[in-house]
């Protein structure tokens, strides 16, 4: 099989100026059958001088000769959307009629759907509503990218969003984004929202739509804070959603069940600060006792030393190396050395010694781990 030409089809026809359209490119052989082995590169052009087209795409063997793309045609008239394999001098086209965007909702010429600035082809922020003291649900017109919290411009990336109190102009830190539906996302902030009398603004200047283009206007949505009487129901609302308001695996404050907290309370019940060697000891303890994967944004953080399963003695050497590797990732320490000792009652004691980079001060941390070591 060999490429004879492309089939280009599926772009909305007619469409309106600026409408995002999905179209399909199929590699065909001389007999009109799909060339499932095609791995060449398709380059896109149009006689619309204002068209926004996909970048050249090299087909993968997994595409089996068929791939979908997005484009926007921005000029009124009849235009071709063309895919070409330049080295092979093979091409395919679709002719599309582009109508003037009437800048509002209306019916297309066939009366079967909307078009205009409210079209699903123009992604933008739709609305926002606070659902708890630290959560706001944001609605989007159209589909946006939501593949990974690590991608720039991705809806799941907290860095894609900004939230600001409009009474103080303070920015709140977005720490997590979850998808509720294809067009609704919940943003969680580190700080609490203001009361119901305070307006807040969620916005994004980097969010990308499904085609990889920047979000269209409006790129912001305002919402009010939470009523005091509604705050009392937050715990019950979270319980109904089976969401824990406390991080059991990694508690921020130390309690009887754990010693991994990084925050302490003073005599008045307020948060107190810890600095220097004391802070480093807590950071080391927290790192070693955190279960790997508990911090979604730090997938390699933690060792999970609160073990429940038996640990063969042959794994102790490997465990020592893992401890030293984890602690070495703390930016404040150097010269890390770990030692393990097993008592007759099955308690494994982990001792970590390190040195602060800036001051050279020695730091030592000891952790008794109920692990049930297999001799």
C-alpha cells in the first residue's frame, strides 16, 4: 500500500467566521482504501489568508492512516482546506463556505444549530460559583485542554488559573483542579474566600481550547464568597461527596496518630513557625513517612515508612539507600547518612544524620517504625 491522495472532510459547512471546526484527514491508496501503514507528514494550507491551521503532523503507525484536527477559517467566502504530503506531492481538499459571524446567538442556514459568538467553537469562561470556603466551580463554553496538571495552559494545571479578591486585590493560591464534567472544573485554593458580600474574580490568560488555541473572551468570571450559614454545612456537603476535609495520610499538624506534621501550634492555638534545624528535622520526617504518590504534584516524593507488611531483612540495605536518596533531595541538607537497627520486639529504628548546607550544623532524626521485619 502507498499513499495516492488524502481525503479531507468533516469541517462544518457552512461555518461562521472564527468558528472552531473539527475535520478528518484520511490517507488513501490508489484504489481508495485506507492506507493503514502511512507514516508521512501532512502539511495544512488554505486559501483563506486569515485561517488558523494545525501545525504539520507526522502520522504514527497507531493512527492507521486516519487523524482528526481542528482549524478556524476567519474570512467570509468559499475556501479550501488542504492537506499535503509535500515530499510525495500528494494532497486532498475540502471546500467550505464561511458566513459572517452575526456576533450573537442565532440559527444556522439549515435551522439545526447555533452559530455566532456564542458558538461552541469559541471557548471562553462562562461562570463561576463558590461551593465551599476554598472551592469554586468554573464553567467553560466549549472544550478546553485537560490532559495533565503538568502541561502549560492545561485546565488541570493550577498555574493556569488566578483567583483574586476584589476588595483587597489579594491573589489566592490555586493548589488543585479537578474535572466535574467536560466543561466544568473545581478549583481549590489554599486560602479561604471572603464573605458573601465580597466579589472574587477567577481568570486565565493561558488556558488553551481543545485545538490548542488561547481561550477567547471573556477570560474571567466573577463570583461571591460563602454565606456564614452555608459554612456550617461544608463538612456535611463534603461527607455526602465522600470527600475527606482532612489529609489523613499527610496531616499538616502533629497529633497522637502521627509525627509527620510540619506545622505546630502555640499556647493560644495559633500556628507557630519553625526554622533552622528544627524545621529540617520535620521536613525529613515528613518526607520519609509520606506515602509515594500522596502529593500529586511531587510523584517521586516520599518513602512511606509507616509499613504494615513484613519486610525481609535482605531489603534493609536497599531501604537504607532509598532513605539516603530521599533525604538528599531536601535542598537544605548535605552529607546524608542513614542507619537501621532492629530490636527484638520487631521495632525497626531509622536514624538519619545530615548537615545543613548554609551553617554546617549537624541534624539527627530518629524514627521508630513498627514494621514486622522477617528475619
